[in-house]
């Protein structure tokens, strides 16, 4: 009897378990009574029959999209000159102040001029003496020629005198060259700035002897206005840049600080280098800035942004709405019944926050921006914010 009771209890438990397994609710509301884990992480949320997935949306709109080229650049001076003396001597004056702006032709330092003044006087005296001798020889030659016409003198005497005149003429020409050289050396005793720019730290003091062509010179001048910035751009951009330049379009360039939070200066694209770097696949470019306020400093690192072109009146959506799959680019378009449709599109150029949709999307259609990674075609959604 006891065994029969035990058997009946076991059969009742089995029947109760069977009823529970066949009558329990489908997990996560999946269609067709899907088995356990139908809505578990790693599976698509928002499928048909599943709770709607909350997503962000945006409306396709018209916009002008600026296309920029961003790069890291180095500020370079158009001219940096070490001012060296062209004559040797003792420095008598240093007339510049360290760090000041100087103009082309401004006297920076002077060398003792007395030796050059004496040399000029000697050259002038020698020229005057030889010119007098030449004049006398020419007068005598004219007399000889008159006598020769009267057959009163030998032709050899006339020819000898003519040769002497030529010799003295050569001597005078040499004297004039020596005089010009002495005058030039005297002029070079004043060392002047060959370019406009900012002078560096002093390299020599008055009283020191300096030789012609001294490597350190008397000053270093760096031109700071205008000033250039060199940066590298991908080689794929070369045709676009050349096309814009040939058409006469200006390419504005801005320089920003290292954090890209403050604009330092604005200028224009200047030129491209003549070779591509085979190691990096880039080409050097140069932009020029007025730099009248001195915001850019030679050898400074800056962030460069060049406006390549602007795409006018394009159909655009936020960059985060564009997705990539095995079949190419696509977006999720929101239908009127709060479901989504996967639609393949052709993407155009991208700006900082928006991307152009060249084909596949109409103006005013609503697309999913955030939460699209959890969706699949036909999923039900609800929006986190009204479509803009």
C-alpha cells in the first residue's frame, strides 16, 4: 500500500511538471514561442514581436558641407639669415637690440673704417697719377701722328707711343677697379640687415676682431611677417588641390594651437612640393600667413585646417547614421508605423558632423542615428527624441 502511494505521488509530480512546461509564457515575448535566450544579449533587439528598441533619429536635410584637410604643420620662416661681415676688422659698434624687429638696410654693427679709408685714398691717388700719365701719352701720340703725316718721324716711334697709350689705359682701368674695390670695402665696414625680420641673440660685442665670412656672424635675422607653415597632405588630395588652384580659387588655411581650441592665424594655400614622399604617401604643402600680430613663431608646431571646397545644397544626415555592411553603406529609414527599413545608399563626401547621401535617400526622410547596432530590417522602434 505504501509503495502505491509513493508511485502515485511521483506520477502526480511528473504530470505537474509537464503541465508547467507546456503552459508557461514565452520568454521575452518572442513570436512562435521561441525557446530560452531569444532576447538574450548578443541577439538583435527590436525584432518583430519583441519590445520596441529606443533609438535616436534625425531628418535628411539640405546643407552646405565644407570639406577640410586637417594636418599637423610646422611654422617656417621665408628667410633666415646669418649676417656675416664681408671684410675683416675690429667691431666698433653693435647697434641692434636682441629680439627687436629690423628693416632691410638698417645698420647692425660697424667695423673700424680707418684701414679701408686709407686703402681708398691710395687707390684714388694711383688712379689720378696714372690718368695724368695717360693724358700726356695721348697728347704726345697725337703730335707723333702729325709728324708722321709730314714724313718727319719714323713710323716705329708712332707705334711705340700708341702701345704705351694702350698700356697706360689698361693701368688706369685697373686703378679704377682697385678704387671701386676699396670703396666697396669701406662700405662693407657698415654691416647692414639684408632682410626684414626679427634679430636673434647677440653673438659678438664691440672691441672684438671678426674675420670676413665668420660662421657665427654678428646677428641672425629671421623673417616673421609674412611667415609660412609647412604640412603634409595625402597624395589622393593632389588632383583636387591642383584643380582648384588652376581654376584660380583661393584655399583658405587656418592655424590652431595644439589643443585645437584657439585659432592662431588665418592665411592662404601657397604651393605644393614637387615630389611625393614614398614612405608616407604624402606630399608637402605650404601656406602663407601675414602674422602681423606675431602669433606664429618659427619652428612652432600647429594644427592646420585647409578648406578644400564646399558641397552646396546636398542631402545630408549625421555621420553616425551611416552604417557599413557586406553589401556596402546603408541607413535605417524610419517608417510611419514605427518600424525601420534597411536601405542601401551611396555616400558622398563627409564633413565634421554630417555626410552627404548622393543616392538612395530623399530630403525629409527620417533615419536612425543612435541605437542602430541593435536593429535589423523591420524592427519596431521608439524614438528617444522627436525627429529634427
